[in-house]
């Protein structure tokens, strides 16, 4: 019996080692580029001009709370005919992130509330959004956010991932174009499989995809101090993506949640975005530096099928599908520098934002030889770090910096009409940046 038990253990150990070795091999580009290699990034680079004169940070002139901004999303305004007339930007920020971060730590002080901000391009003003009827004593540490478009001036549902002290939940608000700096609290969404929600992508006003970045979280007693770190460093594929639907309800009632896991076994599943057509899903895997593309089947309930994988040379954070032909991805080019910056052992940490461009007719944009030299204009080119993406994709750097110009990029938004680029910074003291292309371009 003992001999049989010993043989079983050795077999289990051998299988575990083989699976871990395979997983680390799959993560080789992410580990090599973002962990073991210090990238030779420039002070700054902006693809549409001069970063010194065309890029500036968004300012909070009153109280200095516009910093440590994790996510950003477009709030689209359409007229009665469905024509897009305006894009505003909503930001999620947390000035207390250095004291409370349930993903990276520490978990010291959850008391100070984070904040939401509205940037209006027409006025170039950034204003804090007030939370109306928000429950007293309810923590607010916003991470991933997304808002449904407004049509004909109607109000929109806004969803915010909230890393509260006891557990992570998703808050639902109502925002009205007539009073854009006021978000009315509606309800707090919770579910047993909201283990570590990070990012949301809407499929309707009352349904969305949500990523869970870890299976083990820092809130776990004793184990939380090291097991999530092991999950991260070994790139264990324990994250997952779920689809959530809310039933119709009176405004005073709590919704019933329908929840289904649609994409399991993802290493540190982070940003998520749905294509404008609603037919595809993009998911960021942070520790392996990959973006996974899935086809969405909508009936009878949403399911997804993996179709493409795109390798990037940094720890991918958030992504935004800002037009049918473009996914904007931001991330951290050197994870050790990010950790040292968080620990105040460095003055800044680098940033990198790219556009995954899609030839929507399905054919390659370039010949096989040309794809080997993609991203030719950036000071540190993607083609020196990772293999070319599969057809029908190409990749172009939109912004990169060693961190001295802008630090810790987490989200990039690229307005397809104006060309303006917005970047949020996880630990940036100036929480977000806007870069405007030259007028003659």
C-alpha cells in the first residue's frame, strides 16, 4: 500500500511539473520581456507628433484627488437617429491606492474613498463625479468601469468594479447627459463567483462580461500574503471570464443575477472588451503578455470560442475596442520596476500603449515579409520583442515612455474621430494624460 501510494505521489508530482513547465514555456515572451529584461525605452514617444508639446496631463485643480487612475472608458452620446455626436471620458481613480490594493497589495487602509471623473473634450475640463445616494459606510475603491451609450439624451447605466474591504462587488449607477457629473447609485451586485473581478465589458444595458484575475486573493487569512503571488509568478491559469445578466426590476428592488463562466483557465485575466459589432471579445492576460480574441455566440446564452492569440512585450493591463478596426492595449513594460515604484524605491515606472489594428475584411494587411518589420516608427519596436501577429492583425505603438513623461500606464483610449489618445496611470500622480495629434495630420 505504501509503495503504491508513493508511486501515485511521484506520478502526480511528475504531471504537475510537466504542466507547469508547459505553462512557463507558453509564457516565455511575457516572462522574458516584462520580467527578466529591462526595456530600453525612450523618455517619451507619441505616434502622432511630439510628446513634449502635444501630450499633457489632466488636472484636478481643487483637491488633488485625480491620481492613481486605473481605468477609462468612453461615454458615447448618440442622437435620436443613432448618430454619434460626442464622446466624453469617465475615469476611475483611487488616491489611496498605495494603502489599499486588493490585487497587488497592501491591504492597510480601506477608509478613503476612490473617485470617478468626467473629462469633456469640448471644454477640456475634468470634473469629479458626485455619487448620489451612495450608501453610508460603504467602501468605494473603483477599478474597471464601463458605461452604456446614451441615445437621444436618455440616461445610461454605469458599472464600476469596487474592491471593497470585505469582498469585491460591482456597483451599478445611473448617469444622465443632462447632469453628467452626477451618478445615482442603484445597487451593489454580488455573487459567489465574483472572486476577484477586475474589468467589465457591456453586452447590453443589463449584461456584461467580467474578468476574475485570480483564484486566490490577498484577502485570504494567512494564505493571502503569499499564495496570490505564487499564482502570479508561476503564471498559473486560474483566472476566468464570466458573463453576467441582470433581470428586469423596479428601481427599488435588487436584481437577480444570472452568471456563467465562459472562458476559464486564463493567467491573470485582466482587461476585457467587446467589439462594436458585439461579435468578438478581447481578453488581456497580464502575466503572459497576451491578448486572446474570441468569437461570441449570443443564443441562447452568450458563449465564446477562442480564435486568435496576440503576443505583446509587456504585462498587458486593460484594453479598449475603440472602433471596429482597432483595439487599444496598455500595460507595464517592466514589472519589477512597477513593484519598486509602488514600494517607493524608484521615481517612476515605464508605460507602453499599442493599437492592435484589424483588417475587417479578413485579409492580411501586409505580405509575410512586411509583417516581420511591423511597428517600424517606435523607438523601441514591437518587432524586436515578439513575433508578428496573425492575420488579419497588425500592431503599432501609440505611446511609450520610460516613465519620466508618464508612468504606470493601465488603459489607453484612442478616439477614431479626433485621433486623441487618453492614457490612465495606475500609480501616476497625474492620473491621466491626453495626447492630441497635430492639426495638419
